[in-house]
C-alpha cells in the first residue's frame, strides 16, 4: 500500500462509526504481522541487502574473544570499511510504498547494529560514529515512516521472517527468521516466542474490535455477547502467560543475556551515537529493540485502560517505586518505536473507553475484572521471566570466550532494561498499574 493512501485513510477514519483494524494496517488474520514477508530491495539498494547477508557470516560482538571472532577480525574490519565507503544513495528513488520503506528500515537498522556492536572498543572512545552513507539514508527512511533510526521490535520480529512454504499462510510452523545477529538458537527462539505471542494476540485483537463496536450500542444482546468475549479474552491471556512460562525451554537465559541482548542495545551514555551528516539532536529516541515494543500487549492495556502514567486516582495507591517508574514514561516512550499506523490503532482503541462502559453496566464489571486479573497474572509471570533472564544473569559471569564485562558498569547497572529503568521495578510497576485497573462497585 502507498504510504499516502494509508495516511489519508487514517485521517478520513479519525472517528469511524465502526472500528476496523484494517484501516490501521492491522490484518484480521495476522494482526500486526504483514501477511507476506517484505520484498527485498532492488536496483542500487540491493547493495544494502548484500551487505546485510555478508554481515551475518563475519561479524561478532566486540567483546567476543572466541577463536572464530579472532579469525574473522580482519574480514569484519573490511566489512565496516566497505560500509564507510558506500555510495550515498538517495532514498527518494525508493518510492513511497510503505512496505519498501519498512524493508529499508529493517535492512539499514540491522546493518547499523552489526556495525556499532562489532566495533572494537578502541574505536568507540567517547562516541560512536555512524558513517554518513549509512546514517543519512537511515535517518531519512526513518523520518518518512515515523520510526526512530534504531532497531525496533518490528525490525526483529514483524519484518524479519520468510515463509518455509510460500504456498501456505503465515503460522509459527511456516515461518523462519532471517536475520539472527548472534546466529544462535536462543536468539531465533526468542523471535519465535515473540511471534507466538503476536499470533495468539490476533484472537485478542478480534475480541477488542468486536467489543469496542458493540459497546457503542449497548442492548441486552450486546451485553451477553461482550460477556462471552471477556470470557474468551481471559483464555487468550492465560495462553499468552503459558507461552511466556515456556520461554526457558527454548531460550537459554545466560546466552540470551550475554550473547543475544547486547546486539539490540541502542545508544548509551558511555559512547553515544553520532549520525554523520545528520543535524545533531534530531535523533532523540535511540533505545534499541525490546519485546516491550510489541503492540499486542499495549492494545490490551489501551482496551482495558491500564493507567501506566498514574493520571487517575485509583486504588491501591502507587508505591514510591511505582511513581519513580511512571515518571520515566517508559510505556509511552516505547510506543514511539512502533509503526505509526499501529500507534494510531492503539490511540483509537483507547478513545473508546470500554472501562467506563463496564463501570456503568453492572453485568459487565465481573467479566471485565476477570480479564484485568488475567493480565495481572500475565505480568506476574513476566516478572519471574524478567528476573530469571535479566536480574539473575546480571550477577553471573560472561561466557569464558568473552572479554570481562565493563567494570565501570555495576551489577545493578547491568540489570537495567531498555531505556535505563531497573527491570524489576519497571515490570512490577506495570503489574501494579494493572491491579489498579480493577472496577469496584460504586
Ligand atoms: C524470554 C522472554 C522475555 C523476557 C526475558 C522479557 C523481558 C522484558 C524486560 C527486561 C522488559 C523491560 C523493558 C526492557 O528492558 O526491554 C520487558 C518489557 C515488556 N515485555 Fe517482555 N520479555 C520476554 C517476553 C515477552 C513477550 C513474549 C512479550 C509479549 C507478549 C513481552 C512483552 C513485554 C511488554 C509489553 C513489556 C513492557 C512492560 C510491561 O508491559 O509490563 N515480553 N520484557
């Protein structure tokens, strides 16, 4: 679809009578996933595609001191040298097809992360320079699709797959991840776990759309139907929690923490990124990729009206830790890393104020609360997962073949999440905000 056509249809449907995900690039069968993989870039831009393929076979994390990394160090430097000497391509000639621009974002952000995280530390003292032939087109493409010029959840999970069998529809069994930075199974399995949540979430989005439409014209039949939908929603959220609980079976916590997650990091205080040829301060959002940017859970939050920002006086009152986390605005900031059309979708769901409808309709309160409770339990599971995969691993030693961790970074610092919040306080604040969403009899 053409970018302008999509934007126009969004503007025209600013307050649609019937809420329909299609208008926001949300597919009825694949949700936030595109129905088909994004097509490779062609012509001059095939250079970017080739560079990404080469990166996978030669680049390792800068901290990697393993035999393979040492043997490939010269090839890795040649790869970075080639990127620095690329011709400066004009992205205007890419056209305005949204899928082409998304593919360009995916390819260039993957190259960016290969580039910065493989750079020997000696070359990143004080600041990390992103060379002009990469920086300029990346920032222009990002601007055109309203995404920051950094790897996002969409780049790693939504746009990074191909069919095993192109004649069959998208499903977990019929997809394979293309760009796996570390090349290991833990990373690919993390993407598949996220994909499982996205695909499970499709059912959830169908429920959300049905309920927000019925909530506008509430009669006895609509109430009965909404009650059934809330019951179904509880089952879907329970399934999501069960999927998350299974994570340690396929995603290895130690490998995840030391070998996979560093590839997704964005710009940090120790060596902030500088985009050559791009006006300074024009790229403020550079956190890096996180499952915290998956629109699926935010759709649920918007639908149930979970108040992460603590704007409303709800019970029980927030703790001091909750307040500190809310002031960092993490949840609102993560929305900036989602595709623009999905952000619009979330805003539209939020506007429908389903929580208020349920508050005014006694028969809906208990079914609504059951869904909130299921989401709270999902977040309880998520806290356990975050503790196992991040907090505990921050106390562990890196694999032997890796250089020692940066001694300047304390263990506490190492258990910070995307955007710099301590992981456990962040995940608990989300759980507590969910608890406060419960309706009480008035
Ligand atoms: C091994 C599996 C997982 C781990 C280790 C993990 C870890 C984390 C961490 C550390 C954060 C804090 C922000 C950050 O540092 O990026 C976070 C946030 C978040 N994650 Fe996960 N996550 C996992 C799986 C998932 C899955 C499958 C989903 C999607 C359903 C998900 C959805 C979220 C959301 C929505 C947030 C924002 C905070 C919140 O809503 O409470 N995560 N996750």
